[in-house]
C-alpha cells in the first residue's frame, strides 16, 4: 500500500567532521524512492519545536522512504527541489518514516 506512494526521488547529505569540528555537508545517498513530504500533525509539530528557539520559524513534514536506507537525525534530505533537515527516523515494515523540518527563509514569509 505505502509502496504506491513512493513516487518521488530523494537524495541526502551528511554532516562531515574533521578534527572534531564540522566541515560541512557532503553527498551521502541518492536515487531514494520516497513519498512527497506532507505536513505533520499539529501535535508532532508542537512536540518537535517545543525545545527549539521560539523565534525560529519552521514547518514540519513527514515522508516515507523505500527500505531502510542509512539516514540519521541531522542529515539533509532533498526532494522536489526542496531541502529539509531530518529530525527523526523510524522504521515500519519495509519502509522508513522520516520527520523533516524546513526552515522558512525571508522569501517564504
């Protein structure tokens, strides 16, 4: 059933470290089958942003990915020309569900 929703392609980037310091993001995975991101429920959004800076504006989404790809919190996931920050990863049957955060920029407001 969920497999029918996996109609988009995604790629990820992972934070790189050298000498204990962040050095930026680098390409990690590509050609992942995924569902289009959809807005998360208000309760999930509130739970995610409760510890966040109250001045920060963000939108929370969820999507499914085929299989169990090597994705972790803090990765960036890009699909449909939009990049999101991975906030949570969970597994269900033969798919992976990720919670994504998209920070709003001045152009989005």
